[in-house]
C-alpha cells in the first residue's frame, strides 16, 4: 500500500500536468449551471438527479485522464482507493485534498472530508432550498461514474454540507460490489 | 523491423480500433472480426491466468514472443487493452503503448464528447495521431 506522503507527491505532480483554469471562473460556471437547472426543472430533487447524471458522464471519461496522468497502480483495498481519490483525484481536478476516515467495523464504508470545496465559494442557498438541493451532487455522480469504470459499484452521499451550516463537505462512500470481468461470449 | 498491426479493445471485448501497416498475411480465416475475437480471447485468458498464478493479482504481461511475431501488450485499470504486433526481434513497446494511451487515446477519445462509450473509433484526428506516433517510433524505422 502506498503511503500518504507518496500519494501526496503523486497528487502534486499530477496536478502540475493538468491544464488549469481560474478557480473563480470554475465556481461561477458551476453556479450558473446549477441555477439554469433550477430554472429549467423548477424542482430541487430533479436538479439533484440531473447533477448526478451529468457527474456520472463526466466520471466515466475523467477516469481515463486520471489513470493516464496520475499513473497510480492498482489499489489493494477500498480504503486505499479512497485515499487515492482524496489525495490524488481531488488534487488533480479540483486542486484540493481531502481527509479519509474509516471505522474498522465497516471496511466497505469511507468518509472523505473536504476542508475546502471550490464548488461552494460565493454560494448561499435560499432557505427553501436548504436540505433539499444537494448543491455538490455532481461530485456524487463523478465518483460513482469513475469508480464504476474501475469495477467498483459504490454508493456516494453528501452527508455534511457547509451550505446548511456544517463545517466541511463530507462525502460518504459505500462499496456495494466489485464488478467482475465478463468472459468473452462463447464462439460457435 | 516492421510493425504489423495494432488493436485496441474495451472492457467488453469490443475492438475499438484496428489498423495495420502492410501486414504480409491476410486476417485469420479472412475474417477480421474472427481475428479480433481470437486475440481478445487470448488477452482475456492471459489476465485470468496471471490472476491465478501470481502471488498477488497485480501482474500483467508485457509481451508474448513467437518465432514469427511479438505481441506487445498494455492494459489499463479501466479495462482498455492495447495490443501491438511487430517483428519478433523488436524491443519491448509497452511504454510506447502507454504513451499512445495517455497522449493519443485520452485527448482524442476519452475527452471527445462526440465519441460514445464503447463505440468503434473512426475519428480522423485519432487515426492520424496513431499513425504519426507509431511510424515515428524507432522500432518502425529499424
């Protein structure tokens, strides 16, 4: 298993290989995307679904760039996968790192805490959206989509959100299943 | 030392891309699809074999050499498989295949919104970039 320090170095060097945009531009673009979805669907629950769906599509492609630029090797267990996501994945694509916590009783559940979440800068939710709109739901989709491509079916939830008064963004990842390679169909 | 053929497969075994550089023999049974299935079957079985025979399941094979050809291999964690056939005395090309993945496949296919997942690649820019890269390799000129 790779140590945290070496993952951090991997994350830093992968970050340097990425194309960069201004984080304000990114935050504002994401904000206007969410706003547009709210105007189009007029239903916060549906906006959550749409964000997750978009994230899923992003994740399925982003994993290739992630693998190509980070050159990480195969993870030994789910906890290591989460460390890689927190220290390399988030660093590469959002420029931040997360902290992983896991309870020994539940090896298939991991929590990733992001002390700073660039999606949320300048954002304030109106009262009626609090608790209904999952503003960072795109991350849920990205993680699910990306992990599915490396044969892990996971469930992701935003459990803490600074927009409703929590201290930091916290994501809960639950490993549901490892997808096995399908053998090629029988040839007649 | 000539380079013969290149195959790219996805996780489901679909041959996403095939190209050749003047191969001397027509595809097996004159049926390219049959040939792709045969090769994918081999790559798949090799992976299963190594999973069961290695002390840990992280191993991957780099190349397979016969007296007639050398099959260079590179696989990604996302299940893509790159296979390149060359003359048997060519040096190992796994790194070239890794470069092909990172510098050609990712920008032209993974990051291209017009390419659907699991679709055969017909994108001209990709075709050209693959050809430029492979023909620029020292192994191609030797």
